C-alpha cells in the first residue's frame, strides 16, 4: 500500500515517537540517578548537584557496605531462600499438576475446585501467621519457603500444559516398562522445560524481591533477607555506620538499592524472552 | 479457566484405565496409588497453609489466646465485629481509604497499559518498538522495597532530587510523604511506573490475535488510522480488559498493602491506612489476634463477594468470564 500518508497520520507518528522517547526517559532516569548517586560524593548528592551523571566519583559507600557482614549474611539468605523455594516449588507443583492433568483420575475435579477456591477466599494474614507459628517455623528458612510454596495459578498453568502433551508418548514409555514416576520424570518433565523455566523464573524473582513474609515471620537478624536489610536502611532509616556517623548517609542508600537490584538487571536481558512467554502462557499478570 | 466445561466434556468420554462409577474409593486409591502419592505434598500444602487458616477464622468469634488454643478459647460471638464497626473510630476511615485507593487504581492505573499498548501497536519500526517495550518492562522486576526506597529518597524534603528540582524552579520544598493529600498520587503514580509496561503484554497478545482482514475491511470502508485504532484494535482488546478487570477486583481488599506499609507513616494515616495495614498493626505488632482476624474476615468476605458479583455481571453482558 503506497498511498500517500495523510498529514494527520504522519503527525501522529511523530507525536508517538516523541511519547515513546519520553517513556524511555521516565523508565530509565530513576535507575540511572540511583546508580550515579551511589558512586558520587555524599555532599554532592545531598545538595542536589548530582542530577544525571555522577559527581566526584567515589566508591566509599560501597566500601562501607562491603565491609558490613550483615550485608553478606542477608545476601546469602536471599540466595538460599530463593534457590530452595524455586526448586521445591517446581517439584511440588509439577508433581501435583501431573496427576491433575489425567482427565480420568477420580477425585481430580474436587481437588481442582478446592485449589481454585483458595484464589477467591483465604484465612488471611493472622490465621496463616498462627499456623506458621504453631508449626514452629518462625525464624527458620521454612517460614519463608513453605507458606508460598504452591501458587494456584502456576498449578493450573502446568496442568493445562501437561494436558496438551501427546498421550501416545506416555503410553509408549509405559509399554517399554516405565512406571508412573519414571514417565513423569523422564518424559513429561523434559517435554515441559519451557513452562518449567518460565514458572521457575517467576518464582525466583518473586522470592528474591519479597519482603513481607520475612517481616512477618523472621525476628532474628541473622535470618534477614536482603530486602529487609534494604528496608531497614532506606525506609526505617537505620544507620549501618554506627551512631552519629553520617558521612555517607545518602549515598549508602543508593548503593544499597543498586546492590539489591543489579543481579536482577544483569540476568534480565537473557531471560526476558522466557518472562514474556510465561506471561502469555499464563494469561496472567506475573 | 475452563474448569467446568472441560470436566463436563470428560464425563462423556469413556475413561481410560477406570473401572466405572461403581468402583470403591479404596480400590481407586490403590489402583492409582502412585498418582495420588505424587499429589500428596501439594495437597498437604493446601491443607496446611490454605485450609487450616480458613478453619482458624473461628478465632474471629473467640477471645483467642495462644496458650488455650482454638478449642479452649472462649466464644464471644460477634463482639469483635461490633468492636470494629461501633467502637473503632477509624473503621470508616479504613474502609474509605481502601475504597478510594481502588478507585484511583481503576481510574488511572488500569487504563494506562491499554493506552500504551495502543501506542506500541502504532510504532512502525519493529526495532524501535522492541527496544521501547523491553525498557518499559524493566520496573516490573524491581522489588517493592526498591520502588518504595526510590520514592522515599527522591521525595525527601531536604535531599531528594524532586525537591531540589522544585526549589530551582522557585517552588517550595514539600514533605511529600508526610502529607495525606499527596499519598494517593504517590502510591498510584509509583504503581503506574512499575506496571504499565509489563501490563501491555497481554493486550499486545490480544492485538496480535486480531484478524488482519478486519483492518482491510475498515480501510475499504474508509476508516482512517484513528478510526481503525478505536473500532478494530481497541475492540480486539476488550476480552482481556474484562478478565483483568475482574482479577483487579479480586485484589480489591488487599490493594498493594505491602507497598503501603513501606510508604506510609502516622502523618499520612489519614489517607494511607487501609484495612490490611490496620490488621498488620493490630494482629502482628500488638498481637490482638482475634480482633485482627475479625477485621480480616470482614475483608475476605467483601473481597469474595466482589469477585463473584463482578464475574456474574461480566458473564451476563459478554461471552468472557473468569469461570
């Protein structure tokens, strides 16, 4: 179609491109500022002389943080909570979804309905807290890993995916002498790799970023994940340098935000594809 | 979720490896033992962390104490509900704030990705489009704490960049996070910043599914670009809008309270304090379990009614619904 574009249409294109450039700036500026501020001189940041680029570059704030053992402990905590939860979550969810994909399995419908009901109604914050407390999980890793182990959305997505796998493959494996568990581990899971990767990534990012369960269930400083540490420094304003020392008070906050965010931003370009795929498979908000 | 339909269809199909309706439960359990065993950890999860807490809602009608447990605590009927609605001066304020934040959310945050998806769709250069999209997804992956941290540092009265800019432009420095009238704007603004890009994904998928011949037909009928946007692209997004609308209502009662907990303070309770933050303070910080559970139960019931009602209304007026 090579008809000459109308003036209105071309004007719209120009405005649209302008709006998109504004959008990119709005999305990226805060992140650039945070990074610039984190490597600038504290006084420069406080007085507002850092606007976009760093001024009087110094890594002093990072040095303070790196020398703080609490940071490393919380980093390690976040890594282990994330790894353990992602692994267990994929295992338990897929093991539950696989039988639920067998349309002839008696009781399947009841279990699906009971799971779906939890999407609409739940016990809420306090009764859940009391269960976690009663189970003796407070101040342990399991208080973070277990209460959010299975997401009903992901369960349904996996079930739908398993339902779509060709049954002939499973039948052939059964004839070759594979038991149910072997069929599940050797045939079904390898075939479901894309959906497992997507859901695994969502679970991992979610856990990496979460703070509220830790706020509820953890009192022991040694158990705090990174996000709680971040919250205490930036929002509750606790001073990691010790009383009265405010030499790096602002730049420390920006450095802390950077440290907590960089891992996610580093893997982001490589895994974006899977995230978008995942969002489509599920048809839900990640 | 086509739960109902697919199951109804299955009932007709002769079941594989299934002895028919008459088979006893014990027989079934034995026959498919491995399958049931595979489900066991998941089922235990649902029982322990979903259904036991629902049973725990009983304490809303008791004077629960941890020492006595659910079975030993005294039954007090609706006393905690009366306490909340009659004797808590803030009850009305909490409900109003919860509703108002949702109204703001639906008015401003909800349409944002729809508009952005329309604009994305109109970008001609594929490379530029992909770049802008990727950049706009970024904030979605930042944690709530990071977003709140950015808000707190940027909005700081003495050292925040926003106030520096304002003062250069000759305006007064403002303590944004200490003023109730700013809270809703800050909350919804940060939500839009974080979710608008990612929110376009489903809409763009819907647009990709629009039959291209519809555009051809519209052109032949003399529709210009804006008319095509309105009558073809926008209409193609309606099913997704409906589903997301019902889902948004599903979260009505717990509206972003994790972010609110990070952003609010006693100075802004007037507009920022919602039911869930109140439950957190009373239930967890003050260990007033029964009272907080009663407020939580009220909240859950309203939330449940809202989703069911929204789904019913949507079902009546269109083919799209959640179940």
